[in-house]
């Protein structure tokens, strides 16, 4: 019954294990500076998490709000004709909540890029 799922799971585990083994073999004799995970082998000058200004986190939250909006709008567009006015009212309530979130982000300065 679940043979296809089991075959896929075994294949994925084998692929990940194989990639792990290839990585270990490739990095044994390599220069330690060349196997750093970022900056393409250049010596890092700062910590990886310290590069981003805190204002980008607010911009990320605004992006996620619009992304989640699209997640809800696509299925809604499929069933709106069948559901009728109830679906339209629910979508406007959802968009109202999203507008409140965007207004809050605007007030907090998430859209100022300077």
C-alpha cells in the first residue's frame, strides 16, 4: 500500500547520505579556508548574522503578510462563485486585517529605506 512512499523515502535517504559522503571526501584534503560555507572561499570579515540591519526584519514581515494573503486568495478565487456573498465578505475582512498590519508597519517605519 505504501510501497511507493517507502521507495521514495529510501531513495531520498540514500541521496542525502551519498551527498554527505561526497562532501566529506571532497573536504578532507582541501584548504580549510576554501571550504568555508560563505563568501566563496574568501576570509569572512564579520559574522554571517551581523550583516543585516534590523529594518529588514520589518520589511520581511510585510512581505510575509502579502505572501500569506496570496496563499489565501488563490483558493478563494476558485470557490468565490460557488460560495457567493459570504466569501466576498470574508475576503474583505481578511484584507481589512491585512490593511491594519500594513498601517502598523508604515507607522513603525518599515517602508523607510534610509
